[in-house]
């Protein structure tokens, strides 16, 4: 007989419900299965109305990020064998709930687009292949692993307090392009993140660092952009003084 895990799952349909609730489901499991497998079991065998995102089931796409037993994690990576009998699942915070664990990413993507997440060449440069050395590539080796799962965004206290704040995911991507040797828009990139809703709104809570499932360390990336902005401001100040 299979062992049982009790899934306590956040349920809310804004078209029908005035308030959210939690429903508990008994889920049989075997070693090798994940929290995502448990949710799939609920939807396929108990309640087909349960809504959530998932795709690759291999920790690559980031679509199954959610709050599980006090932490933002990828449901497809959480082994049931390592979890207690009672498992509480909530949606990502700081994003509007469409239904249950399914949230609206529109605001998240708007902020992502705002930092121009693509390489910008020098003016008048024709399309061509841009070569990087291994050392140059190593500057972005870790950052490029970001899968845009929004776990950092959901965990960020400043995103909760200031809806206009760009957030750790967008700022991390900004640093990814800022550090890329093939990019030629340093001034533009730093100006995009130096405003009232940019890097200096970060209070260095480290929530995003803990939440990131790929150890990208958004806090360190935000600090990198802060240093870049301050260094350029200081260079400009000394230059004007003739130092």
C-alpha cells in the first residue's frame, strides 16, 4: 500500500470566490515522485478544477515555481520523499491570482522588457558574429542560468511595497547584459536601472537570494549594477573637476 502525503492547497477563483481557502487532499506517493507529481495526481484523480502551471518537469522552464512549506521552489524539483507528511502549497506572491496556483505574469514580463533584455551593438555596426573568449563568457556563466521563474520576484519585500519597483529578476537580467562583452550599451543600461524604481530601491533583504532555485544570486547582481552606477558617477565628478 502506498504511503500518503496530505496536500493543503491554496484555492481561489476570483470569478466566484470572495476569499481564498485551503483544501486538503490525500495523495499516495512513491520514491522518485515530486510535489508536481502530487498536484498532477490531485487534478487527474480528485479535483480536475485545480489550476497551476507546469511544463518541462525537469527544472528548466521555471513555470512550476510556487510557495511550498514556507519556501519558494520549483514543484518539479521537490522530492516527496524529503517532505513531511503535511505539505502546504501556495501561489507566487506579488502577482495577481488568475485561479488557485495560477498567477498573472503580465506585470513581471513588462518589467523584464523594460530593461531591454537583448544585446545592443555599437552604433552603425552591421550584423555579424560576436566572438567571446572563455574568460569573457565566464563573467556571465552563473547569471545566464536564470530561468525567469519569478521565485525571486515573489519573495521580494520591495515588490510587495512598491508595485513599480523593477524587481530582482529584471535587474538580474539587466546585469547579465551589462556584463556581457558583446554588449555596447553600458550607459543606457545603467540609466534604465538607476531611477526611482531601480536598483537603489533594493533594501538588500536577501529574500531573492534564498528563493532562487538556480543560485543566480539576484542580490549580488543588483549590487553589481549599483557599483557600476556609482563608479560612473564618481568618474564623471572627478573628470569635471579636472582630477
